[in-house]
C-alpha cells in the first residue's frame, strides 16, 4: 500500500510518499480502508520533533490523526462493527496514522460516520470537533445563558466551538480576522471582533463566564483577556505550551486542554451533523502524495482552513 512517512524529524521535506506493507489487525483492532485523513497543526510539530517528550514515536512514522473510511478487516474479539461499516475516529498520537491507504485502529475508538455528508469530509470532524466539545463541556461546563469569548474562532476548532456554544444557548463573542469573520458570524456568533484592528480586551465591556483561547497569543494579551472573565469563571486554552492564566482570589480556573479520543462524544457530534445542527467545514481536498506540500504551506503560514487528505486514485 502507499503511505506518507517520515524516517527522521525535520522540515516538511522529510516526508516520503512510499510503499509500505499492509498492516494486519491484532485483537480488538480493525483495519480501515482510508477514505480520508486531515492535516492538523500538531502534525507539523510532531514531524519537526517538537513533541518527542509527551509523544515518543518509533520511526519511521505515518502521520494522520483523523480517519474516515470503511472497515476492511476485523481483529479477534471485535464486536459491534462489521466489514464495510463507514467509520470515523481520532487515532492515538504515537501510533501510525491514516496518511495511508489502510490504517489500524482500536475498535473502541471508532464510531459510525455521518451519513449526511461525504465520507471523505467526515475526516474533518474527529480531532477538532472533540477538542471543541471537551473544551466547552468537560472543562468549561458551559451552560445556557452564559457569556463566552472564543479567541481564534476563525480556525477549525473555533468553527465547531462557536456552533456548539450557540446551540447550548450561550452568548458567543468571537475574535476573527477579516478573512474568516463572515464564516464565524454564519456559525452563530453574536458578536465578532476583528482582532487585526481592535484591542479585544478593550472591546469587551461586560464580563464573560468563559474564555476559550484557540490561538497563539502574547502572554500579556492573554492575561488581559483572562481579566475579562468574571468571578468563578473559567479560562480554557489549547495552547498548552503557554499555561492558561488563573486567579485564585477570584476563583477563576485556568485549564490547559489535552484532547482525548472519545467515541461516545464523537458519536454525539456525528448525530448533530446528521440532524443538520453542526456543519463540517472543509477548505480543500488534496491527494495523499501532496501531503508534504501541505506541511510546507503550514510551516510558511500560508495554509488556511481545514485540509482533507485523500488517498491517490492510483
């Protein structure tokens, strides 16, 4: 089978499109014929060797944390899934991923794919959708009637976070650039602040219950945004290299989010997609052999939107 792998850490040019032996599922695993995977920002950090501490890899390594595809073979002891089932899942960081024609996955990490969108596009849901869900509900415990500020709402996680927060009944204030502000508004944001022309901390005049930070941010600005959170509120951040500010005197919690694979939560997201309550955003679909170019574009800052990566037809 074909796969993209890196045999050493480094720039995007360490990625190779090559022939790899087709894997065989072990007990509790299934083999998935990949319809699509995606590019996530963490993929670039892993490839560059910046995550070796928390995510030690055996090289060569195949990236691709999201998978959408059909079950091709069952390992021993697998129940509840059948060959031919369309599935989606979020794969472990340290295992070989789905930038290949086939991938192995633990059966309990997968859920049936949405039926209302193309299977390839469903790959854009797992990691970023779960990140948004866990940030809002596991950590922030967002409730109807609360006010939430989502910093970096124009990204892939932000798109889901805005939709989910609004569906919960929260009042959503979102920051975005001019390029993404219309989409953020369409996703349901009550207010959209153009962070390229306005100081966000000075624009929000009423305290919020939750600050969700999804973007790299200057520590001074982060502290200022955290100051917008009212007493007893929560700051949740996905930029784990820069700890989320907290304030014990005001009982403001700071949470650094590490996303977990959760098939039950992913199934709920799938249900919302099929009910038309959650839109899956895909900016571009590219063939697997072009994945190194995607990594290079991300490193240069020219990659925008969610990229779905599809195995080559040949």
